[in-house]
C-alpha cells in the first residue's frame, strides 16, 4: 500500500499539468479538483500508515525487550536431570518472550521447557524457595531466576499522533501567555520515543522553529529545565548529566556513580556516542581527568562497558569469586582493590546475585558491609552502589530520591534525573519501595518539596496516588467523633488498605488532629470488632510480639500460637518481632519464652528465636542427603532419640534444603518424615517439628487447618481467627482459602460468616475478600508469595517481611506517635529477587 501510494503521488502532478493545459474547461476543472481530493486522501492514508509503522516499532521494541529478558532468564537455568516426578509443562517461544510452567509445591515437581530452548526436568521445589528458584537435582544447587516485574509509570500512548501533539504544543505557546497545563498534559504522558517524534514533527510543521527553544523561551526555572531534559534522548540526558558532574571545579561523584553503575553496556555505549557528538570530547578521557587512584580504575572499567550480560550463571565461579573477594579484603592486612573492581564490573547481575549469597556463607558480613569496612571515599561508595543495585535497584533509587529531597532545599537535578531516567523502566517499583521505607508516597513527598507547574509535571510523570492518607484520616475522624460510631465507614476505609497504608493513615491522623488513631478506635469500639480493628492497625512485628506475649502471660501457655509464630516466620521477621517485644514489654522475648517452656521444646524455640536459619538461594544436595541420614540415625535407627540432631537441622537449614532432606529421608526409610517425627518425639516438641515439616511442604495447607481448628466445635477461638486473617491477608490468604475449600469442602468466607456476627463478621469478610485484590509482584526467598495491594498503580508493598516495626503500641495501651521507619540496614535480605 505504501508503494502504491508513493507511485500515485509521483505520477499525479505530471498528469494534472498535462490535463490542465489540454482541457481547460469547467467540467475538466471539476474532475481535476476531484483528483486532487483523491490525492490528498492518499497522502492522509500514507501519513496514517507511517503512524501505524511508528506504533508497531514501539510494540516490537517492547516485545524485543521482553524476549531479551526472557532469554537472559533462560540462560540462567541449566538443563537438569535426576530424581522425582515430572509435572507441570510450560511452553517456550513466541515473539513476546518465554513462559515457564509454575513449579509445584511438595516433594518435587518438574517443569519442561520446549520451543527449541532446551528442557527443564526433575526439579526439587519448595514453596519457601519461591517460583523463581530451581533446584538442580544433579549438581545440588539452586539457580536464581529474576522474576520481579519492572514497571514504569509512563507507557506508550496508543494511536499516537506526533503532528497533532506538535500543533497543540504550538498553540499552547504562541500569543500572549503560555498554557503550561496543556504542555504538561501532552509531554508527561508520552514516552521518550514519542517525544522525539513530536520534536521532529514540530520542526517540520513550523519551519525555523525548534520545540526545545520555544519551550525554554516560554517557561522558566525548574519547569524549563525539566521540559528541556524531557526533549533529550536518554543517552543525551545522561551525557549532559555526566558533563555537568565533571565540568568546572570539583566533581559531583554521586551523579557519576549513579549513572555509570546502573546503566547497561548498550546504554553506556550510546552515552559515549552522545557525549562525543555534543562536546567533541571523549568521555573516558574526561572521567580520567576528574578522578584518581582505584576509583578512576573502577570508573574507566564501567565506561568500557565490559559486563558479561549474556553469560550463563556459573555456581562454581560464584564460589571462587566470593572466596577471592574474601581473600582480597577481610582475610588479609590491607585490601587488593583490583580484585573487587575486576569482579564487580565484569560479572553479570545474575552472577553477582549468586556471588553475594556465597559471600554471606563465608563471612560474618554482607559484601557491601565488608566493602565499607575495607575501603573509603568514592571507591567505597561506587562498589557499595553496585551491590545495592544487584540486591534491589528500586530500593537504591528510592533512597536517591529521598536524599534529593531531605533537609533544607531540594537537589532538583538529582530529583529530575532519577524520575526521568526511571519513568519507563521501574519507577512504579521505586514508588512501592519509597512508600515501604518512608511511609509516605513519592507523590506526597514531591508535593511537599516542590511547587507550581514544576510540581505538577513531576507528579504527572510519577503518577497520582491511588491512596490519600489525609482523605482517609478525615473520613475516620468523621466516623469516630460525635455521638455513636460509624462502623461501616471504619470498615470501608481500613478494610481495604494494606498494613503499610494503614500506618500512613495513622500517621496522617495523628498529625492532623494531634490524637492517636489507635486510642480513638479503642475508645469508640468494643468487643471482637475492637480487637480486630486495633490488630489491623499494628505493624506485623508489633502484632506478632503482642500475640507471643498473650500466649505466655498468666497461667498456662498457648503453645499452638507460640509454635505458629516462631516456626513460620523468616529471620528478618523474628528479629523485628524481638525488637518490638523489647520495646513494648521492656524484656527480651527469649527470657519470656524460656520461662514458660522446658526441655527439647524450649531448646528448639530458643534456636529458632536466634534467627540464624540459612536463607541462601542454593541447596547443597549432598548436604541434604547427609542430613537425611543423620535424622534417620538420630531417630528410627537407634534406641531413644537424639533430639539435638533434629533441633540443629530443623532450625538451621534453609527451607529449600529441608525440602530436599525430607525427600531423601523418604528414600532411606519406610516412613514419611512426619510419621517419623510423630513416633520419635512427643508433646509440644513433636508439634513444633511437625509444623516446620508441613510449612516446608505447603504452608497454605497448614494455615487452612489452623483456620478450621479456630472455628471447629462449640464456640470460636476469636484470637486465633483474628491473628490468622490479619497476618496472612497480605502473604498467602488467597492460597489458604483455596486449600481450605479443597480440604474441608466449604469456603473460608462461609465458615467465618457462620461463626461470627455483626460488624466483626463484616470486617473479617471484607479483609478476606480484599486479599484477592492484591497482586503478586515479586517472589521472596523464604515464602511463596510477596504481595502489594490493592492493585491500583502506586500502592505500597505489603509483605510482612517488608513491614518495619514502626510504632509498637500494644493492644491494651494507646500507642504513641507513628514515625517513619529508618532505612533498612544493608545487611537485610533483598526484598526483590
């Protein structure tokens, strides 16, 4: 069609000229006009086809990126052979990328990849490993597959019309005054590629005018700068930022480090070309002239763009390099910086993830902590930045944004650079990380630190908040004040929010009214409804701490609750719970638990409370096999039982390792591990070990049974029911509901409705229903699902493993002021994998 149109356009003008000369009559003129009209229609069709071509290129580029990512993930997975059952099949192929069948729960499920890309067979898996880890039954190691979905906030506009945008922009700037709102509306909702098309169309449609020049002449200050940066390509903006960081006296090393450490080889190559074209200078030469020593070597190595981005992950190499880094730093007097520079600038991101895990096994410190201890100044900052980007890039950029806006004044260039450079990459993930760390949405913080049209443009790029804590706080105050309490409004607001969002609402309420929201809720509600709504207002670790205290205070001990919490939480959750317990009850939780327990049961709980379980990503199958043999010899194969062996293995091994160990145990014994534990141990010690086995195999089944037990028989154990609903709502309640229905042939909601009443019942059902609105965004190493929600863009991460202790108000007493939590320590496990 394009060729046909071009042919008509080329031939028709000559035909018209001859026709007019020979037949200059009115009827012929009318015919000529008709032909001219047809020609214009053909030109319009050609223009539309060119637009469709541009849109197709955008789609193809997106699909190409998806395919590249899928292929990169595929390269991380080695062909596996060995044991267990074959199962879920996932097809691989298609232009849009690759799809992998989900790895099943339990003793081992195999997935198969087809489509000419090889196959995956005979995998050992555990729900605690997560769907992004595959255990190689032959080599005995787990391969990490990056499944976190990176989400930008600026997406391609469908049916984009660059000429239409150019026309509207010109209209917004000509004459008296400038329509800044219209400019923002257009440019903030276009991708960089689409803005480049608008820029080209503007110059074509309005000769002797340039979009950048007109924008700069019609706007001012930060708005002018931000609009100027938006008209550059990403490479041009990075090149400009690097030149600005280097030019003049001194060097803005934080900018240099941020850009060079976070860009891919392809992006760095494009930056060097843009730098040369713009400044007629070599980027490496300028970087070399403004840096020195080992820091210079690191920066030049990054400028060279030599990272092995497409090389398969090598577990043996990760072990060797971890040992090399340990030997070059902690294990010697002085530091061999070149070893650090060489490894951290050449290994792929996936390879570095494995390396970080291996380093944790041979050192008391995380690699970035060791770097901070062994090095100094800019070299230290750059190497730590690489480690942080490997662990969790959105978390790193959330901190960059926070630092740009904290204190007196705002570092606008840094703010603009991060927002623009990440807007089409992972800015939505950065927003989640920002809210999780600072209990304030990114848009809220930007509004408080900027003003005018500049603020409006930044917020338009970042995206409006789906949550407004101040508005929710107003609704809650209205529901609580005066005679009577509007419980329906309380349920409407709090029942549809995550724990982190409720903390933000509480903070807003306390600030706006100088009152504590939890205290007001306690005074204006009663019974089970009060207990539930106050529990919902506590951060996860604070609620766990309160629940443990309730389990052990007074006469007797609620061992089922104690076992549920201590045996199922991650190391991080246990540590945060211990801190919350100390703050609430002014004593350490170990002493409290030790005083209410005894014997092997006490020893197991004490070991679990040390929070020293291996949470690495790899499973050593030889070690798992040896552990299975040790358990057999400690139990079935001798008179009596060696309980210490069971305690050591059950409390120290990773969930993935335990899954493999239990599989091996079934092969050397006539009994399943659950039956062996039942026969060889007794009382609470037996129940705790069985809980660990069941959670390794499928925590959803375990918690489904806990729900049924809370509601079975005469009466309902409301404390258990509330705790289970609140603590699992943002973790795995959707899966628990399904397992409950499968096991008991009834829905969880129907059971809860039957066993409860009034506003208490309504709030429970609202939370149970709302859990289906949460979406899986990342897979945590220690549990099957990590969730954020509700699923509108910009909502905060809600996994219990991501909750900070925040305010640790106990249920019996009014809590204090909720403060934003401190940044997570560098030794904390990464939230995204």
